C-alpha cells in the first residue's frame, strides 16, 4: 500500500490508522533517510494509543521505552550501531515479548540479528510531504493491512 502524506498531520494520521489496525505486539521496520519522518510516525502511533508524554528520537540512547495500558513500545534507532552483534550484547531478544511493539529505525544496521518484520514502512521525502509505503512481512502484518480503514 502506497500513500501520499502531504504534511506532518497526515503522517500522524497515517500512524494512527496503523495503530488502530494493530491490536497486538509486533515488529515494525521503519526505513527512510534522515528527516523522512520515522520518529514522527512513532509519535503519531503513540498519540493514537493515548500516550501524551514526550516522544524523542532514540539516536543517542539506541532505544526508548514507552509503557501503555495494554503493551510496551520500544523505539529503536540502529543508526549508530557499529556491528549487528551489538544487538545480542544489549539483550535485544528480551524486548521481543508478546505484548511489545518494537519500532526499529535503520533495520539494515541489524541485518542478520533481527527477526522478520511484521510490517515494513518506507518513508520518502517528497517536497514538503512524504510518500509512505507499508508492506507486510508476516501473517500478522497482513492482518494489519486488511484491517487498515481508508480515511
């Protein structure tokens, strides 16, 4: 599924649609150049889930954790990862719990150590907007795409 997002508000709304179609934990790869809107997407998803606190890019911390009523969200930024094996050293597998959603920016940096993504979202800068492409990598991801409501 490919969408044109004209501005930040449409990116946040798109993230809300994904949230509403995703009633479970899972792994979401976020791809795009610097400034493409990956953290904005995560912020929109969290806002749709009712989280009102600050949402920042985990560029320097590697992971930010957000506790919701029914699940935990981990937002990873692997941009500064030097070696995919660093994920093993930091106990990445411990984050993969049934009630956890893992958003992973720059997943190519963890290649070989990451599980199959349920969803992969590519964000591309297009003028003042973005082009978003969302693809399913698992049966759970395909269920999300089926349940996404057109707006």
